[in-house]
């Protein structure tokens, strides 16, 4: 597959500042519940598996749009080149909203792949990225945490291997989810949900309804009016 740069992609729809602010106020499970009600995909799709772990839960909710990449840091004898990394950075820099790098490990030793450390995080943040989601490993976590740069990964590894981005701004499958450039990435300590930006207003509106319904249910369960019989009757 030929590498695509951001100038060759179809026109992207970007979140507004208001949409970003609203989405940051919602936790990721509520976003997942809101997306479910749209019924545009199966309830078993669109969220990443538990193997994609939040490295810094205390940093809270991360919301941005995807800049994608494939990485291979475990092939021996690769020619060292940073050209695709530079294309990735250019795509981040051109995005008018916070970017989340979504990186797919395509190397032969996935448990040894290291996709990000403090050097790459520092540069990525400088040009507009707020975090990384990858099915590979990361390192330098203490330093990266101090930057406020969020990381979702399968775990940590101490060495970077052979530097290698193969492609950027192509569809990638990470954590069981197909992610396209520009998709909204919403994530917190509970995990990662992905949805197209066209659903943003719906998700924001429906999330409020979900929150109200859940609050009413919680309050009823804790009230004197609760009974198991009534719970069963309500379904």
C-alpha cells in the first residue's frame, strides 16, 4: 500500500471547540453507552479491548482526532529513516484540533515493540498531539507522564529497538477496532472508544440522557420504593 500523507486524504470533518469541551466532560463508558443508542454499529464494536491499557489514569479524559501510523521496531536490519515520522508530525501539525496518534504494531515480535518514549512524545506534543493509543509498548513513562502526554498501550518495554514508522494516515486496526484518520478517540481509565466525528453532536446529547437515566435508576435502587419484584417487572 502506498503511503498517504494528509494532503491526499479525503476532506476531514473536525470537531468544534464546543464539541471538544463537551466531550471532555463525559466519561468514556457513558460515551460508549451513547454511541450504542445510535444503532449504527453492533454493540460489540467500536471500543478497544482490555489489552489496551491506560498508562496514566490520573490524567483523566482524552479527546482528540486520530492521526494513524503503522510501526515496526523489531525487524533486524531495517534501513533507518524518519521520513514517515516527519509525515506523521506534519499531519498532526496541520490538524486544527488535538491529535491522538493511533499506532499499529506490525513487527515480528509484538511483545518487544516500543512505539513511543519521551523523545517522540515531546515532539508530538509540541506540534499538537495530546496522546498515543497503540497495541505496542511504550517507555520513559515517568517522564512522559510529567509532560501530561497520555498513553494507552499493552505495556512497557525498556528499549526502543529499531526505529520504524512504515505508513501514516492509513486505516489501522488497534485493539479490535478499525480506526480511520480523523476518527474521534475518546478515552480514560476505563479504555478507548472510537467513533466518526459526524456523531459528535448526537453523542453529546445522548450522553446527557444516559446520565439522567442512570442517575434516576441509582436513586430509585437506593430509595425506600425499591423492591426486587418491581426491578424484575421493569425488566
